């Protein structure tokens, strides 16, 4: 197999809406801590009790949560079944190899997996028919165009044997109850990807504030953290026992549940050339990790019985206080902060990890404590002053990156004032399953949980303050290990700081109209948001550039994502017409309508497994070493169409992620009821983010002015 198809790792985020409580904080970059807190808190109660509707997601692919919200607890008969095959399982990126875990877990979560259809393989002709319109608008001259078209003309013949190989591979995959692309995708796009996780792979989702918190100052993070521990532990029980209903479409068709088992008690493990995943038996491990000041503390979060129920809120709060006190007692300024190491290039982290493991068996025990934990709760000690600064801290960590363990698929970050975000490692699970955990966090507010435990039996003091241990405490008693770890962590911190300084993040906010008004005008809000991205990108770069937007294929067995390509001939006509001062309003409206329709049609095809990028990736994956590949794969214009200088996506909780090209941008966007919100990242040397945010606001203003008939009465 030859690596011919350049891979990117854009985050999978589904379309939906963003909480309106973030609007004001986005709008005012000089917002104070108090103002940001007051603004963000205002939304929480409504979101916690509302279901996500089909209207919020094109193609009805966003999971429904009505059944899930009614599932408040499980019975003793549905507790975890200990794994008969050992305490730990190793995953190498192939979902089919891990099917035995689903079969052992059982339950309703995986009960409808057999109903899912197989991911189709498009014909070569269909792929070319969809590909060509997305590539031609990027051509700069006639020579580029003709060379590309000739490569396409030759492709059907040159790739015929590859298509047959892919069909044979698909037949074999179907006998293994999986699809033809997933194993290649997890390995090549993620586990073999060597760049640092926080800047290139990980994503974050902002979690709305808990407005029931009484302490707004020093203890806000502890109270928020205790409520999050309790809610996340409930989600752990539902997911790890398999008793949670599977996600479905609005029409009750099942969505694939494969990603759920990689959320809790799991970790990416660095290895040379290709990382692996370790999954741990939840029946044997009852703890989470609390990170404070770069130190990591293991705390039990569930009762020591067969129920797997979360510990009472007062116990969790007392244990968090114990963690805080221990961190204050520890000389954290001199002790190694190994979290920095997880932000390294993957091969370098592999080498550092091996050096530490070779020094002492105590390090293996400490690392397993983190890797086997249900998740990590990160209590930061720095409160960002502005919304953009907070987003930047949630994305790459900033000065708090030593307080992260980026290998974990589930980290919940909490600032001193109680602001929170979910940060995920992306290799084996996408953002969609995460939504259920965040929904539960929002439902289980601190006041609601506190009221539930008011009349409960008071635990013994030792039970409240016990159950906490410093993961690396014994390691640092070895002076040689301490010295080596200190040097490694210091070097990793410098590398992270140097790399982070190369990136920037900015935000755009437009309140002239939102998805509600867009719908009244006959347009889908997210499509309007994408058209604004295309118009802003055209003005920033002076031309259209290749653009990625995530489309979900979870309606297929082991489906993850496909690329939507918003660049179409109609898109080019739209941006050029908008730039033409002599074009009439009717001409601009016609161009906008045609572009929106073309993008929507491609989105539908991609979600139905009829996109082009995964098919072409699969064909490249079956090219044998030394075998001549179709000329299309090396065609410069085709290569340009896969270099996604605009990587775009959206989710129900405001996301953030990095660019996938050095000369590009990562654009997280949401169409809210009365506004549009964007988070934009890029390399600092490009100086793109602020101009692009300004151009987004201008583009939306022009689109709104164009669509609003009241501004054109009499015209």
C-alpha cells in the first residue's frame, strides 16, 4: 500500500446550534471575568432541559436525546460484567477487532448495530462526476484545467483494477461486520499521524456554565468540578454497562454506537510510527484523575459496591478539596509536570515515555493509573480575561498545558471561575457521542445534586477525605527518575510554548440576523454561515481555496465522516457576482440560491456515503508498493483540491480546533437563533485570523442586506 492520498485530521463536528449565552462574551473582547460569567450562565437551564431537534441538523443526523434523558439510573442487574480476557485490551485502529468488547458489554447501546447498512463504494464514474465540479473552480489557468480533465479522462481505465481490489476488500470487511474504510482511516489519519495532538488533532467543546453555583470565587471550580464528576460518573455507568439507548435520527433509524466504548477508561499510547489505544475494564477501575497545578491525583468516584453509582456530591467535593490541599502542599514548582510530554511530537513522546519506563517500574504503575482512569478533570489555576483567551486555553492549553493529559479521549477542563470545556483526543471517537455526556453535565447542576443529597446519610470523615492519591508521589522518591523526568518535562514545556507561539485564535460575532431570520427568508442557517466563509475566504486570499466541511456517516456501520466540498462552480459564481458592483440584486440573489443549493446537494450525498474523498483515499490505499498509480493522484490541481486551506465545522456546543494546512485556517462556526458565531485559528505568521473575522462579519452583513426584502422596498 502506498501513501498517495494526503491526509488531514479535521475534527468531526456535527451541525447544530450554539448557546446564545456566549453571544455577548464573543462580542466584547474586553469582557471581564464577572461579565463573562454572568453572560454565559444565563443559558444553562434551558439547554439542560431541551432536546436537540431534527431541525437543528441537516439530513436529520444529529442524535436524539429524549430516550436518554429519561434514563436516570440502571438497576443492579445491569452493572458491569468483568472482562474474562484480562484487565486491559489493546486497540490498533480497527473497529472490527474490538467487536468482542461490544458483544461482552451487551445492552441496548449496541443492540441495533446489526440494523446499520454497509457503507457503499461509489462507482468511478459517480466519483469523477462529483469531483470535477469541486476542482475546476480552483484552477488558475487553462493549462491547469486541461491537464486535470485529461487525468480524469484516463482515471476510469487506470483505476479499474483498484476499484476491483476495493470491492474485494469491502466484501471481506462486510464479513467482519465492519466497513471498508474505517481501519485505514483510524490508522493513517490518526494513529500514524505524528504531529502534536493539541495543535493538530484534539478539539474542545465549550460547556455552558452552571448558574446554580453559590460560590463565585475561590471555590467555584471545586463546586463545578464535583457536579461534573457526579454527572460524568452517571454517564460512565450508562455507557460502560451498555444500558444507554443508542443515538437515532429523527425517524428513529439507529446511528452507529462504536465510538462510545473508547470514551471512558481509555487512552492513546505513543508508539513509534503508529500509536495504539489501551482500553481498561471498568469493573476493575473506579477512579478518575484530577489534575491540579500540573500534578495528577487518582480519586475514586463511584461506590465500592456492585451498583457503580456515583459517590454522593459531598464526598466528591471533599475529595476535590483534598486534591487542592495536596497540590498546595506539594512543591509543584519543582516537581515534574509530565502532562507537558503528551503535547510532544508523537515519536518524541514515545522515546521519553520509554526512558521513564526503563528507569523504574513505579513509572509504569503511575502511567497506568492515568491511562486506566475513567477520564481526567483538569482544574486550572489561571482564569483567562477574555472569551478568546479562554478559547485559546481550552484549545492548546497555554500555560496550563502541563495540567493536561492530551492522550486521554475525555478531559473536562474547569477554570477558577467555573467555566468548563470538554477536550477530546480524536483518534477513535468523534464529537457526536460526547454530546450525551455534556447534556448530562448540564442537567445535573450543583444545586440539583446538592438537594438530592441533603437528607442522605453523612459519610465518615475518612471516607470523604480518603480515596485520593498522588499518582507520581512514589516515583519522585527515586532521585534518578526525578532528575530525568524533570529534564524531560522542562524540554517538553519549551517545545509546547514555542509551537503555541506560532498559532493564534480570534473570534467573530454577527448579530444582524441568525438562523431564525434566514429560515424566514428560505435559507438554512448553516448554509448561510458557510457561504459567508466562502465570500470571506475569496476576499482574503483573492481566490477560492479548497474547503472541508464535516459530514457524518454514522448512519452506516462504523461510519465516521466524509468531506463536504463547499467549493462548487455555483460557489465561484456567487463570490464573483457579489464582488461585481454592476450586478443587480436579482442576479446576486440567484447566485446565492444556486450556491446554497449546490452545497446542500453535496452535503446530502456525502452523508449518504457518496462523497469523493473517502473513496479516493480507499483507492490510494490499495495501490501496491512499486505499482504505477493513476495520474490523477499526482495531478497538481487535484492535489490543490485536497489541501483544505479552510477546514470548517460546527457542533451543538461551541467548538474549537486548529488549521490543517500551514497556510490555512480552522473555522468553527454556529448559526444561532439571532446571530452567527465563529472561532478562527491559524498560524500567526499568516496574520489571517483578525482580517478573516472582519471579512466574515462584512460578508454576513451583505448577505443579510441582500436577503432582507425590507431594505429593498421599491427597488
